[in-house]
C-alpha cells in the first residue's frame, strides 16, 4: 500500500482538525470521490479503497460531499429509453 505525506503549518492543521477530526480520512474520501467524479475510478474501486459495505454507501458518501452520480448522459439515456417505451 502506498502512503503519502502532506505538510500543513500547525495553525492550519489545528484549525482544520476542529472541522474534521479525522483529517486523513476526510482527505482520502475527497481524493477518491474526485477521481470517481472524473471517471478515473469506478464504483467498486471506490467501495474497495474506502472499505465501504456496498455501492449504496458510495452513493451516500457522494451525497454527503455533493458529488453528482447522475450525469447528463444518464438523463439522455433515460429520455431515450422512455421515448422508446412510448411514455
């Protein structure tokens, strides 16, 4: 497993820790979900990296960080399906 280190001045680290008690987990979640939003990682990969129980936990985390999981392409595909089915 790879490990990364970032350096923050103490005064900022303390300030951030007041908002996020587990800064490392918060940063990992944000990094992984950013990669997910950019289609760099798949739902199962996010689930594995963050050790989440299922894909619904991935979607819940996306909701928490306000990351859209329903894209314009999804909408267009749903519209085409609806039209094809005659609705």
